[in-house]
């Protein structure tokens, strides 16, 4: 009485065409992104208030990002000239932003069980917190 359906249903889910990353690959990608953002803020801080501690931290961050990206060095741009804000306000805002970024990196590094990344992030959080309390 009824004719059988000869075509596929429009409701059938097609196989995914986008290659998926594993959880560890996704966490690695996220950690590299958070550390790259932290490196950018660190470079901005270096431009406004140079210090050897920030220079050393930037090199450590750059090396860890390079490891996460399998030998591909992060792109480091020269920060733009500061306009509008006073230098002290700018430094305080940058330390706050860096502290928040280091916190995000710490969470991802801990989730990924990346001890080096977690220690580096925690050290940066401590350094930026100390700079904020000193200001």
C-alpha cells in the first residue's frame, strides 16, 4: 500500500566535516592563547615601565608559548604610544589585566596538568599582585 522511502531523510545527521581537536589539543591551544595575551600585556608594561623582571618574564612566556606551538615563536609587536591616560594609571590597568590573564592561564594549565605553565602563571600572578599592592 505504501511505497518505501528511497532517499535519505533530511533529518539524518551528516558526518562532521570539520576536524575536531582532542581535549588536550584544545587546552593546549587555549593555554597558548592566554599566555600570548599575557605576553602582549607584558610587552606593553615593558614599554611604559621597563624592568629586568618584566623582560625576564617576557622571555619565559615566549619560550613556553613556543613549546606549546611546537617550535613556532609568538609574534611580538611593538606597543603603540600611550595617549590620554597618565603613566601611573596605565601601569595599574596593565597590571590588573596581566593578573587576570595569568589567572586564566593558571586555570587552563592546571586543567591540562602542565606544571611549567602553572608555575609560570602563578609567578606572574604574584608579581602583578605585588605591583598592584605597591602602587
